[in-house]
């Protein structure tokens, strides 16, 4: 590494240094961060092995030389390979909770986090929520955040990918939720027995196969199973919708993220009274449907 490529010693300067490089490289964001400055900060704290809780005081700290070298390597790798930063650092945050992530799972970023933080109010009475199902749990982020939001509830964290479930299991252990959150190997409902739920929540794959190929390079580092969902992007959503009624308790709710496939969903099920949710922190394409 040439000497001139070494980042400046003060953390705040190093963050700006890294952000300038990321910005100039024309990267795509949206994997837990949505701008080069936040992504640079994540890389600086990872390189220095500082806890994120040390911010903002840590912005005035000096980075040891080894950390500056590590940062230069991380920035170079992020630019050369287009891997999302969360895969380089191995962590991200969802609903304020730290999650381990690697290439076995999608990087958590669902706007459903906001809904969980408000305990799905006003759509359900939180006091009566006993069972929750998260379909396509990936890292386990939604299931874990739900378990935290509903301390009396049991949560099934279902996924078709054993690799993803291994990551979910590690995150469940990390958050000490092993008694209430169960990883379930299941093709949508197929592996779940006859259980019924008060809330079924899902961020399934919903990108049409042809569109996956056109996504920025960052997305090609994520598991295809987490993104691609057939010709119209609705393969998983279709199975979720068709089985929801018999899986939901009376007055139960179904919440599903479908992102840019919102229009396709509206065309496919014009008769369904889908409620499209709005989020203060941005994002959309999430519908809610009551069992009734
Ligand atoms: C968009 S990712 C969402 C991961 C996580 N819930 C999140 O929000 O970050 C979709 C997940 O669904 C899983 N999946 C895909 N098809 C599935 C199916 N038929 N049944 C269950 N899970 C499925 C994938 O393995 C992937 O982990």
C-alpha cells in the first residue's frame, strides 16, 4: 500500500477520507446504509474495533496505524468487489439491534423494522399477541426484533435455506432468545405443522428473475434465493397469500413487503383489501391484510 493512500489519523477526517473515495467510485448503497458517509463511518469503527456506542466522542479519537491500514484495505475492497459494507464488517443494525450478517443472508434493511418498533399498532392489540411467524427470516432480524417487541410471544423464524437458518440461529443465541424464537426449515408454511399465528410477517423474495440481473453489482453478493421470485416476482407472495387465512388466528394480521412489485400485486389481487403502509423513515411496498 503506497504511503500516500494511508487515511488521516483523526477518526472524523478518516471518515471523510473514506466517504470521498466511496462517493467517487459510484457505488450503490441501500444495504443498511444509504450514503457514503454512514458507510465510511461503519468501516472506520470496524477497522479500529471501536464499539458504535463510542460515537460521537470517538470522532475526535486518533486511529492507530494498524487501523488506518485496515481501513485503507477495506475501502479498496469495497470499491473493487462492490461487496456491501455489512459483509465486510460482519454486522448491521435492525430495529436498533445488532445482527451478524454474511453472504448466506440478505443484508437487513426492511422498513418493517419501524412497524415492529411500534408493535404493529394500531393494527393489532399488542397485549394479545402470543404467536408470530416470520417467513423468509434470513438473518433472523425480523423474528428477533418481534421477540424483543413482544416479550410474551413465541416466534417461528422460517426459511427455505439451511445456510440462512444457521445465521439466524447464531443471532438468536446472541440475543439470548433461544427459548422463544425457533428457526424452522420450511418452504413458506410447508414445514410448520398446524400452528396458527396472531401475526404473520414476511420480507420474502419479490424481484422478477429478469430484473435481478439488472440490479447493481452489490446485490449479486447476496443469496439469489433472497431476491429472485419467478417471472413476475410473486412466486413466494402467492404461496404466502394463499395459505395465510388458515394460518392466522381470528383478528390476526398478515404483513408482507413486496417493494417495487406493489403494482404487480395490485394487478394480481384487485379484490383484496390490501392496506399499503407508510413509513416515517422511508421505504414502502409493504401491505397489511387482516384475516377477516
Ligand atoms: C428478502 S430475504 C429477507 C431476509 C430477512 N427477513 C430480512 O428482512 O432481511 C428473503 C428470505 O426468504 C428466504 N426464502 C426464499 N424462498 C423461500 C420460501 N419458499 N420459503 C421460505 N423462505 C424462503 C430466502 O432464503 C431469504 O432468506
